[in-house]
């Protein structure tokens, strides 16, 4: 299950259950409930789950509830009161409003859930590294700047991790990869993608890393092309920076960039004067 214990705002005392202390006036029941299950004007997915369980909206799978949360929250980090009120006013149809709207939506959400868990290894949160590898599998090798920008766009609540509704919101976009890549004039990003494509040609299982044995054919090609002159053992010492016996995509990009830059001799450039 996705649900973890949410952070709820303290419930108002009984004598103030129909009074909005912030505005100093009587509050509607919907507003009181919203404030009880939200903080700072936003209801998170965990808080929304908690509310639905407390109000007896059982029998709804978590991916279905996640889809309802995404519909209600839109591009915001959580459900805000106007959207909550629209749903709450449906009264007897509240539970119906949490259901999938079509078989197509159900299938799409289930595919997204499968993709999410494949990316996290079964965990309920997707880390920055998980997301980078997910993009890598899709053929997008991101620079550090692009990765930071893209992850920040998905991580609406700023938790440092992506939960399923955040991932689902991203998956629903037809052009979800469009904002990940900078334009063609960004030479650095273009270079990173070229290096990533080269690495992926040897990473047949798309794990995002190569064992030191699997790295050997890649090394041999670099030697043949005259891009590397040092012995294999020396290169492994340089590229496997954490000594885990594997060469990750990030390690390779960093090493390759440094190697490429070191082979450039500014003095070789002709002096136009």
C-alpha cells in the first residue's frame, strides 16, 4: 500500500467545530473537514487517503484513488479547497466520483503503476536516481541540470522523492518528455546525450551500469578510436570512482568528459593573428 501516516493539522476543539478561527466567522462543514485533513491549504495524497478511509469510502484500490487525487489536484501539489468542495457537494455520489471514469483510464493508470514499481524496485517512492534511470530506459540521457529541472517539476510537494500520483500526473502528459531536454543549441546537453547513447549501446539490459568485465568491449573501442591510451586497469581505477566493481552511466559520463577535455590542447588552435 502507498499509504503512510499523514501529517494532519490539529483538529479544532469541540466548541469551535463550526467556527473558522482564522477568518473569525462561522465555517461550513466542508471547510472544517478540509482544514482537518489538510495543511497550509493543500491536501496531500496521504491526507486524502486518510480522509477517505475515515469517511468509509472503502473498496477503492489505491491506484484508483491516486487517479481521483490527480484529477482533483490538477497541476497543484495537493487538493485545494475549491476542488475539494466540488467533490464534497456531490454527497451520495462522492464514492462514485472516486472511481475510474472509463476502462481506458483504468488501463492507463494500471500501466503507470506497473511502470512506477518497475522504476522503484517495488518501493512506494521514486528517488532522483530511479527517475534518471527511467528516462535512460526511454532513451533520454539527461545532464545534471536537466535532471534537476525535470525532477523538480515532478516533485510537486518538494519531498525529494516522487510518489505515485506525482508520477501518474507526469505519465498522463502526451509530451511528458518535452520539458526534459534543452533545445538543440545547448551543446553541452547534446554532448551528454551522445555519450549516453554510446554507453547504452553496451548496456544491453538497460541497467544504467556495466560490470567491469562488460566495460571491456567499450574500452577497446575507445582505444581503437584513439580516444584512450592508458591501460585498462588504470582506466577502471579512474572510472569506477566508488570501487563497487561497476561502471555507472554517471561515472562514465564524468570520466569521459574529463578524458575528452584533457586531450584538447588550446595551444593547437591556430592564432588568427
